[in-house]
């Protein structure tokens, strides 16, 4: 029996030794794989291998288990698996393998997990340690007596403040309301929403859902590579189920965090291409829109630095700057927000936003509200946990950014980022991984009820379509002086200030100017002023709508005065213009009779204009009778389905139509138009020399009577 027991015991020892040796071998193999994945930035695959290395490391090898637990924790933290990361740090602490940086990272994760009391204790311990080491303040020279915190001290101080104040901020709440948007979300990550369209009825966002392109799973996240998806809102305000953007935009690589140029014709986005032999560096690319599709992206070369990442593009409201985040040298630490000027010849110089935006932590996801307020997310400032959303507003006195924390529930203990706004209003969408144990990001709506007064204007050609190449010059008696670009439908938005009077002048090459004035009064609720800017062509006849005469006479009917007064205003706003005022008849009746009647009608309109202050030598009345039948343009054709662009409404053409269609065409032929003859009236003296025009007054002396606009035609 003793001999048998000894044999069994010896066998167990031999097997145990063999298993230990095999485990050590397997552990090292997993460790080598993990280190390789980590070097490439494939954090999910690295965490998986570090976990296997940890599990196959014998318990008695405490140092190795602790070191591998820490590596695993850092990888899990990178992919937002906070609970797994915390477990890794706790094992690292248990095996006494942690350094001060590990305790700071652990404290920041506790904060992100909402364990505020434990986080405060850990931050305080880090602060005590830094103070004892003499690493709390930077060493300062004699010229600079201000004592500044070191990077670690600043993160520790802000973390401690966060842990102490976050419960109070959560209890206080704010005016924001937040709602999870199930229609946009999947069982994977959905993030960086961006509203698009003249009515903000299309939402683009990034998703790693199963419908994304490609079959392989990312070594970075463990999911499919992200693609750009979109959803559309119908007339009833209901959003459609998201679809992946077709065409050349999406690839098998990661695409995400898109933004649009001010005219909506270009999309800037981030792409992470896969290279099995080098780290995954993000870069910014650009795609162009043709009708409803987006082209294959091309690289946006920001600098010659090829060893840094560039991500999260955002275009400033004036279209002159591209904002982005990067880890390039010269920043404050971690990821910083930078900007580069957009010029017609390419990119200008790169600038770091510096204080107070950037910190030794990460600043990411820049975004703009149309009123100019700058939004970004940071885990370096005092907040509620992970990435918090901050608002940066320009102080009118110092011209520097002042930061505002919008509080709970817009911010939470988790990551909150990626703002997009519905026009001038403080509502829209953002994303957050709050309440998701696996760290997946999801899209939420937000609204902060506030009184917003704004102008919604449209610039278009008279009797035609939108003028996307136009500009609107806006001057306010508070010193405002802006040049506004129009969107793809010829519209523009501008947030106005109560108590201010504004003058707006719409201009476009080949068209007359149009001016509107507006006095903004204090309102008790949000209000949108709708203004129309119809521009008259210099090169083509322009229809004057709603001019009515008594039957078979040249007498103007009272309902014509509105249109005629608009024509008076147009001529006053364009004082260097002379016009031919023409009247036209249908083909019924004799040519001589129609010509006499139309001449008298044209003279009636001219007489009205003269009576209202327009110089007679600027006006030429001509009655064409039925000599010039109407030529159909695109807009008229869209209203009359039996007509097409280019049709000429001659008697022969009309006679081949149905009775109803004939009457519609006769109505189109019975019209009053004007054509620009000259654009230099009154600009030259009797010797043919250009008169000297008065110079605009300085901005501080501008008034609405002398707005400084230059009335030369484009």
C-alpha cells in the first residue's frame, strides 16, 4: 500500500511539473502575441492574449501575474471595458506590481465607473505621494514665481475635484433633457452623429453593427470595422431605419466621425487603415457629394508628420478652419485639439488651441454650434467621469475662451461626446456609453429649452431657383458685420440679438442686389424670422408676378400695388440700373390691337414707378403684343407637367394642346416683365468720368442710414 501510494504521489509530482512547464511555455507564447498586438494598437486582441497569459501563469509567480494583469487592464481601458480594466488594476495592486502612474489610471477608471468615494480616496493617495516626492509643482525659475502644477498633479487635482463634486452636480441636474434614440442604435457601437440637409432631416453616424462592410473583426475593438450610416426623417418627423452609405465612401477599414463643409458639398471624416506591420494611425480624408452619393475619399494632408494620428474633423461655422484632434508633438499631452486654416491653395499653418481647452488628458470630438460656441469632450478637466462635454465661449472683453460645464444629464460618469445641432437651436444629438457594461457607444437626443431668435433666409433668382453662389452681407447697429454663405438650397441661418437692427444685402454675380431690414425685439419664446431675397437677372427678362389690369384695358388694379412697390424698392436698392418695362399679350385678337394695349399697359407701370420716385430716364416702356411668346424655363416646367424647359408658347404650339392647357399657356403669355438695359446709370459725369463714390464710414460709426454697403453690381 505504501509503495502504491508512493508511486501515485511520484506520478502526481511528475504530472504537476509537466503541467507547470507547459503552462509557462503557453503563457510566454500568449505574452509574445499580446505584445505584438499591443505594438500595433490592436487592443482587443492584445487584451485577449494578455488574459490568456495571465490565466496560464502559475499563481506562485506573483510578479508576472501582477505585470500581466496591468497590461490587460490598460488594454481593456482603451476599448472602454471599464469593469475588466478595474479588475486588472486590482490584481496588479494585489500582486504589488503597480507604480504611481498605475494608481492614477486606476483612480481615473474608478471615476469613470461612478465609484466616486473610492476614486476620491485613490486620488488623495496619489496627491500625497506626488507631494512627498516633490512632484506636485513644476520647478520654476526666478523670473516666473507662479507655481504651476505638473501634468500628473493637474490630472490628480481635477480628478479629486471631480470625485468630490460629481454627486452634487448629478443631484443639481440642469435644463437639459436626454433621451436614448433606439431607432439609431444597435447591439454594437453607434457614435458621432452629424445632422445634414437644409432641414436637418438626415443624420449620419458611425456604427460597427453587423451591416457594416467587410467580414473580419477588428483587432482594435473586437467588432466589425466602423462604417458611415444614415437615417432620414419624413414629413411627420419619423426617422427611418439606418442604412449604410453606398458608393465609394465606406471600405473594409474603419470610417467614422464625419463632418461637413459649410455648403454641404464635402464630407470630412476619419479613416483607420489596416497595416499588419505598423501601428494603426488615424487620418482625415475628404469625400465630395454628387447629387445624393458620396465619392471615394481622398487624403487631407494636414502636415508632413506621418507618425501622428489625425482624427475627428470639424469645420468652423465660417468655413475657414478645420479643427481636429491629434497626438502630434507640441501639444499639452495625450490627444489635443488643433486647427489648420483652409485656403484656396491648400492647408495653412497648424495651431494648437492651448489653454484653457487642452490639458495633459485627452481632448477630442470638436464641434460647433452655429452661433459660434465651441464644443469638445475631455477627460482632463474636472467633470463627472470619463469624457465630459464642455462648452467654450469667447469672452467679449479678453477675446479668450471661457469654459462651461453643462452638467448632468448631458454629462454622465461615462464617455459623452459628439455633439450635433438642429440649426440655431440648442437641441440635437450626441453619443454616450452610459449604462452599457461593455462600453458600447449609443446615440442620444438632447434639448435645452432656451429662447433663440434667428433669421431663416432664402436667396433665389426671380422666377427661378436657388442661387447657391450668392452671399449675404449682414450689418447690425451693435457693430455686427458678417458675410454669410448660403447652403445648397439657397438658404442661410443667423442667430440675432434682441434690441438690434439689422440690414442684409444679398448679392450674386450676374444679378441685381436685394436688401432687407429687420428690427429684433425681445421675445418670450423662440422665434424665426423668415426673409426672402429674390434676385433679378441682369441678362434675362424677369417676370413681375401679380400685375393685374382691368379687362381689355391698361388700368392697373389695386392688387397690383404690392408687386409694383417691390419693383420700386428693387430699383432704389440698385440705383445704377436702367430697365425696359415690357407688357405682353396672348395670341387672341389682332396684332395691332394687342400691340397698342400692351404698350399702354407698360406705360401704366412706368407711370406708377415715376410717381413713386423712380427717374423717368431709367425706364423704357415697350408693348410687344404677341410678338414675343414666353419661353419656358425649368421652374415653370416643373409646375406645368405638359411643358418642358425650352418650349416657346407660340400660337402654333398652343393650338395643339387641350383646351385647359391652352388657357394655361395664354395666361403665361399674358405677362409683365422687365429687362436690365444698363448697370452704369448715374456713375459718370457729363465728361464721361467716373464719379467718386462716398467711402464707407468706419464700422463704429455705421448706422442703418449709412450701412457701408458697396452697391456696385457683381
